[in-house]
């Protein structure tokens, strides 16, 4: 395996890892936001009754 092929392979693996990390962070953020909204809605419903 020559040096340029190794460089390309490591770059692709690094790029995939970066995209995966970004998607995971986005999904965690969306899930936390949804959970917070549900808790707020439950709190407001409970306080009205």
C-alpha cells in the first residue's frame, strides 16, 4: 500500500467519523428538546388542574 492511498483511506475514515459524530449530536439535541417540551407540557397541564 502506498502512502497516498493510506492518506486517502484515513481521510475518508476521518470524514465518516466526523459526519457520524455530527449526526449523533444533532439527534441527541433533538431528543432532549422534545423531552423538555413534554415535561413542560406535563407541568403546565398539572398546574392548571
